[in-house]
């Protein structure tokens, strides 16, 4: 009789333990399900997007926006803020409704210049010295206006003239530099070595001493600038970051220079 009581007590104890464990499991499972159902903000493509566009262009055109997605459906490496993609370009196409992941974006210096050229434009490099190129103060990402000066042509009877030829052109690169400065991540990737950073600074300084400005131009604009380079002298004027519009001008000759 005593053994039966002991067995019954043991059975009750084991049953109680099993009930507690089952309750704990169900509670944890419920918590997990609830956590996975919690909405998480991620960036999502609003339409099919080709590679090559900068993150800034994507945000400006609302091609990628923040949406709430259940946590269990969040892709690995999904991005939830604009800052995480700052200064990067899309290296692989995105499909409509696809979550934006950091792996789809690269730094322009890594992806190459082709990824920094806006759609329907092309990259054209023009040589300028430090004076014509705003003392080497132009940085990738800036915008410039271009002026051209032609010498007088006695055969055609045309006077010397200086004229605004292009109101606004985005600077894609200055020399070989695709970015104005190295980011912290670039320094981390290279180990932050002082010698390597010093080498990059030397290369940047050399590119500023012998400037070539690589601009994003349409086909018509490229023709105009190449002709101006071949037959005249081109000067770059740095535009303000506020995006101020350059007014039309009549051009200047000896006849109207003081008007």
C-alpha cells in the first residue's frame, strides 16, 4: 500500500513538472510568435530600379521608402535608415516590393565611376588648371557652371567673347577621386593604416594640382563642351549647395564688357 502511495506522489510530482514545463514552453512560443509579428521599419523599393543610381537620388525620387514589415519577414541585412546608405550607389537592380539590403549598395570608389553616372547622361572629363577649376576646391558631388572664352576670328569677323555655355553640371570625379574624402568604413576596411591614408591624401593632392573634372552631361552638352575645349578656353564656376539657378547672360565682348 505504501509503495502505491509513493508511486502516486511521484506521478503527481512529475505531472506537475510536466505541466509547468508545458506552460513555460507555450509562453515562450507565444512570446516568440508575438515578437516575430511585431512590425519593423525597413526600406522597400517602390518599383523596379536599375543599378547605378545613388542612394540620394533614390530617396529624392521616393523610389525607396520606409515601410513596416513583420519581423519574421525581414530580410537579412535589411536597412531601416537613409543614413546607412549615405554616399553609396546601387550595385544590383532592385525589384518592386523588395526590401533594401546593405549588400546591394557599394561605395562609388569600389563600384566604379559607371555606377555614379545618372540615367541618360554620360561622363566627360575636361582638363582645367587650379585657377580655371576654382583653386582645386571643387569636390565630387558638387555642381558647376561652365564658361567658354573664344579668341577673335579675323576670317569670320567674330570678336573675342566669353559666354556661359552650361548652367549646371554635376561633378562625378575630380582627378581620380570619386569621393571628397574617405569614410570611416573605408578606413576600417583598410585597417585604418596611417601609411595608406597618407598615400591616399598624396594622391588626392596630386589630382587637385593637375585637375580634370569629370562631369555628368547629356550627349548635346558633351558635344558643346568638347568643341569649346578644342577651340577655346573653358572655366568652371562652383555653384552654391542651395541650388541657386544661374541666370541667362548675353556674353561679354570688348564692345559690351563695361555695360
